[in-house]
C-alpha cells in the first residue's frame, strides 16, 4: 500500500529553518566584519537566491508566467496562516493586496532576528518577481517587518513589448 504524498513544506517553515542556520553565521560575520558588512552579505545572498527561486517557479508555470500564474502560487506563502491577506484588486494586469498579519515578522522577532528580518524575507519579494517574470513590477511602500500596520503589495504587468 502506498503512502499519501506529503504536503509541500510551507514557506514559513522553510524560512524558520533557514533562519536557524543563518543566525549563527550572521553573528560570526558581524563579529568578524562588522554589522554593515554582515547585513550586506545577507542582503546580496538572499536577493540572488530569490531571483533563482523565481526562475524555478517560472519554469513550472503551466502555459507560461502571468499575473494569474503568480497569484496561483501565493498559497505557498500564506500556508499555515503565515500571512493574512486583504485582497485589493486582481485582473489580467494587476495583483494588489495588503498583508495585515505577517507571521514571518513575528517569527524573526521571536528568534532575535528582527533587525535583519526584512533582509531575510521582505527583501525577497521584489527580486523573486524579477526572476519569475521581469515584465511584472512590484511596488511596496511599507512593511509590517519595519513597523507599518500592513504591507501594501502592488504588482503590475508591464504592457510594453520586450526589448530586443
């Protein structure tokens, strides 16, 4: 008798595991090179990983990437009540929503990583979409991680033809 396939790990749990690994490395980098240099390394590494993750998700998008295909993978980030989302607008060229609760921010603060939580999580959002589909632009003016009441995500599909 075959066992049922395991549910994919949610992003919140994945980020918790990553943060447990990153925390002592970050502390050592701060001691050796200073806080600014350590934060810079974390920022660059996370951005590169996010672009690559975006590319991997794009390669799996049935029928190619779009606002709709991007919205379809959003449950991976919200799994386990990781994010509470208030929809604002969704159509062929827009995906707008506010995050009203962010358990990622809560988790990083509880782990003593509140000062780099934005680098470990929020930092990924804009660069992930670059890897997923460079025609989609993200705008966000505030985050819970950095003290705002909510995060305002605004995604737009660029209507301009691709440059040759």
